[in-house]
């Protein structure tokens, strides 16, 4: 049996990196948690995790030179999966804490989730995700399945074709996005039991295919 792909979990000081590492290992990948540009450049795929505020996250990425590394590898066709805040960072800008420019890999803005008066923020817990079109990332998943969300902000993609799946919490929001081998999920697959592991297994498969 061949070894799984090497997947670099980008360590920029924010996000539950170890949980992601363990989940990737469980589905047969060979994860490395690193902030070293050269080490990450050698990986077959990348995961951009994230928990916290957008402005600090992008500042950390830039300080470490990881923003340029991410743009370079995505441009070369290396698969990348953004998780939670990691999805939001893929877009052009965010309104959080006065605003900040993002990685600009996908067109669109990030803003506060319009939950209404009856629903509390942050949005915490299991919520159904409706998959509107298929991709390698969601292969084998049911058209509706629950994932674990923890967030107060959402991405609003400028191109509807980048949206794979949506969820609802006061408003409908993009919960899964994709363009070629660039993917993002607003939820935490590493905390989402069977369906979360299936999604990570699919991502590992994309990394293996592209690296072959």
C-alpha cells in the first residue's frame, strides 16, 4: 500500500492545528505542521486552518512570508483547503475589526453573519450544509449533511460558481467554496465526525492525484 500524500498544515499561530493534523493522519495522509516556507513548498497539498480575527491572521501570514508561499503554490496548482477563518482569508477583504485585505485568491468580501435578533453570535454547533454541485472535495457525501460550525463572519463570493454548498443561520451563507483545486469550508471538518473525515479523505485524494 502506497504512502499517503504529504499535506502541510500552515502554522501561523492561529487555529487548532493539531486537531487538523490528527484528522488528516486518520484518513491516511502524512501531515506536517509547519511555518517554514521551504518545508511547506515541498508538500503535496496545504491546509490553511484558522480561529480568531481576520486582521491578525493576515498580518501573521505576511510577517512569516506565508501569504506569498500560498499564492505561489495555489498558482502552481497545488491543492489548498481553507478551514473556517482559513476560508475567509482566501477572499479579497474582510470588514472585521475595521477591515483588512485578504489573500485575494477568490473574488468577494467577508462580513458579519446576519443572524437576526433571535439567533446568537457566534454561530456555534452542528448545521446542515446543502451541496449544490459536486466536486472531488464532496464526492460521496449526501446532498445535505451536518458539519460543526464556529464563526461570526461569512464570505460573500462575487462569483456564484465558486460556491459548492450553503448553510443557513439567519441568512443563507457560503459554507463550501471551490475553484479548481482551491477549496474552503466555513465549518470544521476535523470536528465533524464521519462526514468531516470523508471530506478530508477526499481532499487527501485530490492531493495524491495532483502529485502523481
